[in-house]
């Protein structure tokens, strides 16, 4: 393939990717929040004593959340292509896609806590009476427990509904 044609194809695919990202940013409130949070976190990283490896994790979590939100929107639009009417499977697909973003966001929050808590507290001359890792373990356990209890609640609701239908 001629070089000029190859370069044009490459620039076209960048253009389409930018169009996709611009659509997500323009249409999704959550993406705007993720963008704003990313800017604040990057500025914060500038002013605080953050090591190179910690910084890589911060960058990773920023892009992880942005990727998942973009993927979530692609799934939402694909579901809309299949049906815009109410359908339990459409609901399930969109809810699960939203769950992916929630997982990614939790990861980013945990990363932020690990990296920024100590430098921020040391500026304020505050010392935690417990290691930050303990707080994070409790936070993740609470999240897992909440998901577990919610899924039990959902299961019970389904059984009750099925019982009503049968009786
Ligand atoms: N076609 C559908 N059938 C059943 N439930 C749906 C459908 N579309 C959306 N929902 C429910 O509404 C929730 C919110 O959907 P949401 O508004 O985020 O999707 P959307 O309207 O397609 O996306 P956007 O935020 O871009 O407007 C979904 O998680 C799902 O529970």
C-alpha cells in the first residue's frame, strides 16, 4: 500500500477515535466528572511528594476509569441499537456495564487513598492512629459486604415475585 494512503488511514482512525471520545465527553455527565477529577489529581500530584511508581499507578487508574466509562457508553449505545423499548435484558446489560465503571472507580479511589493520604496529612501535620492500609481493607470489605447483601436481597425479591406468580 502506498505510504500516503497508509498515513491517511492512520489519521482517519485517530479522527474516529477522537470523535468517539468527544461524544462520550459531551453526552455523559459521569465522563465530565472523571475528566475534572483527573485534572485535579494530576495538579495535586505536581505539588505533592509522589514517587515515580506511585505516579504510574495514579496515571493507570485515571486511564482505567476513562476506558471503562468509554466502554460503558459503547455498550449503552449498542443496547439502544437493539432496542429502545423497555427490556429486562437491556436493563441487565446496561446495569452490568455500569457495574464495570463502579469497579474501576473504586480502584481509582483506593489508589488515590494509598498515594495521597500520607502526603496530604503530613502537610496538615496530622497523624493517623492506624495505617492507611487498614482503612482501605475496611473500605473494600464494606463494599464487598454491601454487594453481597444487595445480591441476597435481589435473590429474595425474585423468589417472592415467582411465588406471587405461581400462587
Ligand atoms: N431499554 C431499556 N430497558 C430496560 N431498562 C433500561 C433500558 N435503558 C435503560 N435502562 C435502565 O436505566 C438505567 C439507566 O440507563 P442510562 O440512562 O444510563 O442509559 P442510557 O439512557 O442509554 O444512557 P445515557 O446516560 O447516555 O442517556 C440502566 O442502567 C437500566 O437499568
